[in-house]
């Protein structure tokens, strides 16, 4: 015996759809601000620099440990 359950989600009304669209549009506009883009670029640059420094340190530590 199988039990099947159906759940139909009520589709949003036109007003609800418009409210969702407006909130997404505002969020999109906010996340594409020039200041945020600059901050993202700076963060990426710093992360890249940190990664390169870690790689350099790991290479130096490997060279220091000479194999017999």
C-alpha cells in the first residue's frame, strides 16, 4: 500500500510577484555598487598576495629540508 501526498504551492499573485521583483532589483543594484566592486577587487588582490607568500614560504621550507 502506497501513500501519495500532493502539495500544490499557491502561485504568488501579481502584487506578490512585483514585490519580489522589486526587492531583487534593489538587491542587484546594491551589490553592483562601484564601492563594493572595488572592495571585492582589493580582497581578491590581497588573497592572491597571501597565497603567493604562503607558496614561497612552503618552497623555502622544502629547500631547507635537504633529503639524504
